[in-house]
């Protein structure tokens, strides 16, 4: 539970596109780090540019 | 996870105990003790250690420690739990401490705030080197407060668990499993990124776009506020409904006691009235008995008189219905009032003279006899009436005695029911329920209004988004930012969707596992359904909701707790105060069977463990037999001979005190296998 395995499994088992799954996984990684708004904004810029 | 060591100091009745089971094999720990020895204190101490929830002030600082301390001296109330987190040996030392100081007046004051320290080490032995900077967050992660009820269980409440707490508990558990807060947070972070990007776009594309964006942000804020208010309202509604259900159960348990105080008062009045009636009837009865007794004596003292009267009647010697003097006067006048000639020497006159002479002889005695006889007759009549009155009064005494007995029995029954309950508390509960009904109605209406407002705001938001899109067209940099903003919006939407999906998936998994276990235990085709509102219903093979006994309800709570551990991969021990409560022997055997499977399985890469805190009426040699294969570690909280009511100490095995009595004595003598 502490290692976010459960919520990761929800994302990987979902019907979202691979792009969205990847985005959500990266968001979970940010959550683990207790990241703030800047990191999320950077993630959006990075992922939407790919 | 496996607790290795628990140390409690100066907490309630527990002055100082150190329970070290690190070298003992086994996953089941029995901590026994008679009532008042500190079992509940033990659980309460753990609750404080992990969650910081303090017991009532009188049950916090040990009164023994306070008595022993000198004024000005400090006393440390502390609890340490050492717990092996996983099979790699990672071990945590969790310590909570509150310092008190004894005042001059003999009371206690706190010195500073309670402190929480969490230290870890990478193996089961050695020093705890890693002191955690944020111990609260660490505990929140491994022992989520929302799952506290599944960690520190109260067996006494288990029978009502699915009636009172479960809706909130299931919802909390499911949300915890789904880590819903994280998805919520991701969604909020992405929405915030979207808003930041839109702000930049609006600045790049001119005043009109900026203005629309401001409206857009205001609308978004309104929606968030509405959502938060709605959630708050729903939580409040759920809390109030839960409280109402709780009150209803309490009141139904104390059925008929709602107006107990008034009824008692009325009964006392009724008793006084019946007692007065009884006293009056007794007095009347006694008076009547006395009067009739005297009459009886009088009547019975004249048997000869009665005999004489009867004889006089038979011989026609009783006074005639006319006066002889009057007849004599008629003779003197020589003419009867009926016109008969009464001349001297005549036949009628002679005959009348003879009759008068006869009556003149008997008249005096006859008069006396007649008067006395009439008086005796009167006395006899009075006696007959008196006996009737006596009978009536006797019936009245019997009735009022029965009334007194009935009302006294009724009052005693009520008092017995009230023994553990305060009548005024019951009245207050009934009043509170009425108040809750009104609040619930109001909240339902307010929440419905908020939903409608939210729909309207969403519609307006969509319109503003379109307007913003049009107003911000034409700027190359803005177009790039728009792509980013749309992407952020999509991620936010997906995060919210997955949150819902996750909850449903977990709900389904719990439902399936629960159904399987409960059905297997009950040997029937029971199905458990967890509704979208997180209500746990047990259905029979025809899909109808079934009524469960209190023992079955307890088993259901156990199963739910075990299922949660399996579905969540929840590793913390199961610590139950009064674990058997309403469980009869077959259910105890079933529980032992279920636990033996549960405790043998690993969970989240760590061992499982259960603590049962039991009193002598629930832990008997017969119950012990069910758990023999699990080889429980047995410990007990014993009374301190010198400080019986304020200090308990810890021992291992069966309390020697128990072995002196009944079944445990037979067990010690080998009479119970």
C-alpha cells in the first residue's frame, strides 16, 4: 500500500490510451515525491510536446 | 506486520508493563484479564500511541503514579510499540510520550505537548538508527486513521458494526485502498496547471480573452466551492444519519425507556394511591369486623330468647294487632265499629270478653319478647349487611394488594432495565433524534440545491470555454499553450474517472471475497452485496436480505476485517478487545478455523498477527481448545495485591488466580483435556 502499487495497478488495468496511462503513471511518480504545481506544469509541457 | 514489544508506562490502570514477545513463536496473542485489570486500557494505550487519541482524562495519567509522586515531580506517560514491518526485517519503534507534573494541590498538569517518535532499523535486531523526520506521515501511511477500526477492533461493538459504523468504515476503507486522495490530488494539480496555462494564453491574446478567462476562473472556483460544500454537506448528512441510526439502536435496546423517568414518577404516584386505598380498606375491614363481632356476640347471647319468641308465636301469645283497652272501650259503648251488637250477655260480647282476658295475660311478656325479637332481627340484618361490607372490604384489600404488587413488579423491571442507563440520557437521546430528523431534512434539501447549482455552473463553464477559445485564436504561442492546457484538462478528467473506477473495482473485490468466506462459514448460499452507497447487505439464495443473529453479525465483522486485509494488502495486526462477545461455541470454533487460515498466510510480504484481549467469562479451557493448533502466546494482566484498583501487572501463561476456580481449576487438574 505504501509503495503506490495499488493505484498503479488501477492505471495499468484501465482502458485509457497508452499516452494517458503514461501521463497518469508519471503523475503518480510526482505524488510519491510530494511534488508541487511547478513540477506538474513541467510534466504537462513535457508530455504534451511529445 | 508483527508486534514484538509493547511497553506502557503510567497509562490508566497500567502502571508499567513490558510485553516482549520477540522470542516467542506464534501469530496469535491472548492477553487475558478479569474486568478492571486493564485490557481496554491496553488497547486504548495503543490507540494513543498510533493515533494520538487520548482517553478520558481520568483514564490517562495513572492515578497510582500520581499518588506516588511528590509535588513538583514529573511523571512520564508513554507507550512504545516495536513492530516488524515486513519479512526483510525492517522494524519500527513507535513511541508517544506525554510529560505531566504533580501540582502542590495533588493534581497533575501537562508539561508540553505529546511527542511522537518513530525510529526504524533495517533488521530485527540492533539499534534504531533512522529517526524519521515526519513520524505522523509515516504512521498515516502504514496505519491509516481511516482504517483504525480494522486495526483496533472492539468486539463489544462488532455485533452492531454493520448496523452503525460499517457504511462509513467501508467507504473509508475502499477510498483508502483506491488511494483516492492521490487521484484527487493529481486531478486538482492538473486542473491548476490548466488554469495557469489559460491565464498565460489570455495575457497573450488580449483584453477580451483575459476578461473571459477571469470569468472562467471564477466559474471554476464556484464549481470547486460548490463541490466542496456538497461533499461537506454529504459528509455531514452521512454523519447525522449514522448518529440517528446509532441512537435508534440504543433506544431500541432500551425499548420503552424513553419516558422512563415519567413512568417511574407515575408508578410511584400510583403506588401511593394503591397503598392509601389498601390502608383505608384494611381500616374499614377491621372496623366492620369489630362491629359485626359485637353484633354476633349479642345475637348469639340470646338463643333462649329466640326460643321463647318462637314458642310465643306458636302459642299465639304475642301482642295482638289491636289494643285490648280499645276493645274494652268498644264493649263499654256496646257497639263495635263494624256495627255488631255488643250488648252485655250477648254471644259476641262474651266471646270478645274471653279473648280480651286471654290477651291481657300474655300482652306484657309478649310485648317484651316482640320488641327484643325485632331488635335481634335488626341485629341479624345488620350482621348480614356487615358481612357483605366485610367481604367487599376484603376484596378491596386483595385488589389493592395485587395492584401494589403489580406496580412494584413493573417498577422493579423498569429499574432493572434502567440500572445501567440514565433515564435523562435516554430522554436526551430521543430529543437528539428529533433534532437530527430536522437537520437531515434540511441538509437533503440544501444538497439537492447545490447539485442543481453545480449543473448550471458546469453549463456556463462550457460556454465560457468556447468563448475563450474564440477570443484567444490567432496567437502562435497561445496555440501551443492551448494544446498544453487541453492536455492538462484531459489528464485531470482521467484522474477523476479512474478514481471512480478504482472505488468500484475495490468494492467488487471486497464483495466477492466476502461472499465466498461468509457463504463457506454459513454453509449456505449467502451473497454479500456492497451497494454504491457502501451499505453491506447479506442476501439469501432468493436475493432477499436476511436477518442475522448477533453472533453472525460478529462473524461478518471479522470476515470483513480479514477480507480488507487481503484485498488491500493491509499488513497491520488485528487487535480485538472482547473478541468472542456474543459468539457461541460453534461460531468460536468457526472463528478459530478462519483465523488459522488467515494467520498462516503472508500478507504484503510480512507475517500476520492477531491480539485477543479476553476476560475470564469468554476465555475458558473449552475455548482454548479451539485455538490449540495456533499455539497462542498467552499472557495476562493480573491485579496488584497492594494496589488492586489502580495498578495491574503482566504475567505469561494463565492467570494463577483463574486456576483456583471452576473450569480452569478442572483444567489445571487435568480433568479437561
